C-alpha cells in the first residue's frame, strides 16, 4: 500500500498539464500523453521512474512501455494500452538500471524518426 501511495505522489507531482494518469490495477499505471511522440515520452517516463526510485530509497525498479498512434493510424484506446502493456512486459524482462523503457514495435519510422501524435506509457 505504501508503494502505491508513493507512485501516486510521484505521478501527481510529475504528470504534465494535459496528461492523465490512471491505475490500471495491481502495480500497473498508465499515463496518456496527447500530442506526444514516443521518443519524447521517454523523457518524462525517465523522470517519473527516477523520482520513484529515489522515493523508494533505491529498492524498487520501474519498467515503462510506450506505444503511440499516428495521424494515419486509428486504433482503439484498448489496443493502444495493449501495445504499451506488451512493451512494459518486455522492459520488465530486460536487464538494466532502475528505470527501463521499451517502445512498442511500430512507434518510429524506419529512419528512426517518431511518427505518432499520441502516446501511452
């Protein structure tokens, strides 16, 4: 319960204006970031993860999955969250530091440029 309260506190402080954060269940949360490219969503996710890591005295690692939708792709909110959830589980399985981020497949063009206009983390 204390960890969930810490997550809530960090999200209240760091979620930007125009964004929305939700608890999906258990220890999973979602942040909806309208008009945000997936690459740009990594910056606030790292900040949130780092703040949470500090608040837990370095005892907890956070994993983020980022998915986006673009102008030419209309998907349901459920599909966007499913993509972000799959990326988050990939982040959980990968080794790394206290904050691990994985972008869902298809969130960037082949030349590496972001293509979307809304992200979920």
